[in-house]
C-alpha cells in the first residue's frame, strides 16, 4: 500500500513516511528555493518601474490566467475541487500579503536588508512550532541558528529600523503563515490549491488605478511573466508537494537556501563578485540544511 501524503498538523512531522519520501520532499523544496532565489533581481527591477500594488496584482493575475484553462479543462473532465480551492484562497491571503509587503518594503531599503528580513519567516515558523505547538527538537534549534548566522554573514544588513524594514518584518510574518498553511492544507488537489493561492492577488487588480495598466511596459511584462510562471506557479506547486512529506520546521530551514541561490544566480550573471563572507555564509546555510535533514530523519526514527 503506497504511503499517504502528510495531511498537515503544523509543526508535526509527517507520520509513517519512508526515508525516500522525506528525501524527495527535501529535494522538491530545495528546487522550490532555487526558483525563488532567481526572483530577487526581477522583483527589484519590477518595483522600480511600477507600484508594488501593480506588481503584486499583475503577477498573481498572470498566474491565474495561466492556470485557468487547466482548471476549466479539469472541471469539465473530472470536476472541480471547491474545498481545495477555498483552502488555496486561505493560503493566498498570506501569499499576497507577503508579496505586497516585500515589494513595498524593498523600495525603501537595500536588497541585502530585504533578503535578511524576509528570511526571518523561517525563524517565525520555528517560534510558532516551539511556543504554540510545543513540538521542537534540539537539532531544529541548531539548524535555524546556523542558517540565521549564515544569512547574516551573506547579507550584512545595516542601518536603522525605517519604514522599509518594518514592512519587511511584517511581510516575514505573512510568509511564515503561508508556510504553515501549506503544511496544513497542502494535501488537497494541487491545481485548485494553486488557483486559489493566486486568486486574492489577482483580485487586487480591481484596486489598481486604470493608469496602472499603461505603466506595465514590455520589459516589465517579461519580468512579471517569468515571476508568475516559474517563481509563482512552478515553485508553489513544488512547495505544496514537498511540504506533504516534510515538517514545516525543516521546510523553513531549507527555504533559507533562497539567498544562497540568489547569490549564485547573481554571480553567474556577473552582477557581483565572490567574497570570503559570502562563501562562509553560504556554507553555514548549507550546513544548516544538512542538520535539518538529520533532524527530520531522526524525528521519524523516534516514532
């Protein structure tokens, strides 16, 4: 009998899954994070040209438009799973809020500070599991400490607490909620979950001024299409599948690989050079994912 996917109690490791499924989940989440890592440059270029509300709404609108034909075909052939769609909307509220706050916050601060504060969502997930669910292990704490230290070394955030920093901190709470909600609701039908996730953001186009459409030029539209297709649809699909087999605390540590992939992408494009701090910071984050993997596998072994 095949293993069933994790049906999500936030903070609880998926019960009864073989190691192969857990490692598959970790691989899918790593791939998710790689796609997210390529998004930073395109987000920055987008919000420098259009308002954050336009960026968020059009990114989600494009995602919804790409998914709608598939959803209609599925509805005609096999029916539409409204329960999964509604769960996706719940995830989408957190997702949309995270996008909006991240985009607006990035306007007022540096990319390094933005990356550091956005990644605090992983710490928020760990705090939620430790304080609310009271299901936490020593290796989880070691992993998040290593990852946060590595993230700090890579990004070297500086400066005071201004409007941008406050918005990004609030955004990190929204992203933490999204991770927890995916763990809770991600066992539903993936297509309807995805469509629901992007619906709240798409509805924001109703709040976008009519002039907003003319602000989206051809170059920005290319950025938004890339973000919608790969960093939203594909990445979120992989996240939903991956978190079925991995606890949210482990997923949160894996997601801290995002700035490592962002750095690798930037280096590949020649946008920045290699430094000792970046190598050390990236190494600490990679080490943290190894510790998180050990914690995930040992968690199953104690059952």
